[in-house]
């Protein structure tokens, strides 16, 4: 479930990035790289787990699936948090700078 969750997040982020690709104001490319990197990590983990368990890999317990889904969601959430920090630091539209140096 972690692999599936991060792959879906990577696909959604890639579609959003591709729609606004020439401008790239919101730095969605960084989000794409993070999600595709996480997907690759979970793919390697799945390959090694399949090598260890064999066909039992395809019949996980429901509790294990739920735990893996929560882990996948936490990875997606952490990716969004890191992306927001990057966005606030880079400040492509100058919103943070304008708010900090606003004269009253």
C-alpha cells in the first residue's frame, strides 16, 4: 500500500506539474521528484520483500495493509510539508517578502 499510495501521489503531482510546466512558479517539480523518489524506494522494498516472502507477499493481512496505507499517507504528508517549506523559502510570487516588509 505504501508503494501504491506514493505512486498515485507522484502521478497526480506530475500531471499538475505538466499542466504548468513552462512557468513552474509553484515549484511542483520538487514535489514530483520527492514522490517519484519515494515510489522508487518502496518499489525496491517491495522487490526485496517479495524475494523474502514469495507468493505470501500478495496476501497481506488487513491490519498490515492499513498500517502500510497510513505509512504511505504520512510519506505523502511529509512530502507536502517539505514542498511548502521550499515554496516559502523560494517565495516565487514575493508574497512572504511583501508580508514581512509591509509598511503600516
